[in-house]
C-alpha cells in the first residue's frame, strides 16, 4: 500500500490526454464528484494542493470552488494499478458543498436495478 | 437524495459512448476500482445485478470476476448531476479481491504532492 507513483508515470493516452479523477471525503468515504484532469491540471493540483480539473465542455482548466469558495484541498492522492485513474481525498472548504445544485455530493440520483426474472438469467447463462 | 434517474437518460455522448463507473464498498466507503461502461454494459449490469464493464483495451464487454469468482454484486447505483458518471455500491464475492494484483482495491499507489514554496504560489495567485 505504500508504493509511490510519480505523476509523470500516469497514463493519459487512453482518453486523449485525460484521466478521471474521483473526489472522496476521507472522513466518511463519500464520493463527492468525478472530474477529469489533463497532465497540466494534475501538475497544478499537486503543486497548489487544490483540485484543478479540465472541463470537457468548456475546454479549459478550472479550479473547483474558485468562485464559490468551496475549494477542494487535497489531503492525499492515489492512482490505480493501470495508472490511468486518480483518487483524491479532499477537505471541502467554504460551505462544504461540492455540487452546483447545493448538495454535498454530486451523486444524488438513484438508478434502479431492473429486476429481471431469474429464470431468464439462468437460461442466458447456461447458453 | 431520492430522485430517480432512468438509465436511458444517462449521457454517453461526452466520451464517445462511455461513462466512468466508480466501484465502492458500501461498508467502509473504500473506492475499489474505476471502469467504463457502454449503454449495453450498463443495461446488462442493471439486469443481472453484477457489474459488467466495457474494456477499452480489448474492445469488448467483460463481467468483472467472471473467471476469478470475485464478481461485483450490485447493491445500489447512483448517477451524478450531469448524468455522465455512475457510482456502484457493490459486494465483492469470491475472495473479496478486486485488483488483479491481489489487493482489495486497485488504488494502492500514492502520488505525492509537490511541496511548492508558498511564496511562489502567492505570487502566482496575485497576478
């Protein structure tokens, strides 16, 4: 669990220069949001200690909370076995709100499972 | 927190047919891995109740744990405010191991912050 990965070793090639960045509250494990980073965004984030994303829709870097004050102060950063995803543990500054809709987390909408007839699944799996 | 989002409303356009899928242990909040789903992968996941990803490197659907037995049984699914990311709470079956390297989580490598001189940051921010 203690291996270190320098940011230069991260793999930005799989998604045309981007990697997903999962933002988590280290106190309770809550996943607050997912954004994307370019290598520049990651370098700025690691240097400043505050999360800076790349906006796919606006095609620009943006420091989360720059205007609202709800900045994401980085506590720690992990990458995964493929070096193509980042996990940030952060402290949310300001009002502690991450989502633009006013909730702590952006993940608020339930996607229901489709309760398929188990017999259909068994038939499919035995094919 | 109780809004429902049908899977047909998810936005697969931002990443050429894919959305990131964050896999989390609901017991302790641990983020276990991040994969990607096409609409087909999501539909199969919701129907069967086990996580099926789309592999970007192999260009095919794959049900996590199909050979190892460490399948990811879906407890609940959330999407975010933009409907372009999924968060799965799962129970890891089999040996409870998610990473092919034998660890519970794929996120095991620390990416160190770069302790930049605060004076430099202040100068940058005041520009």
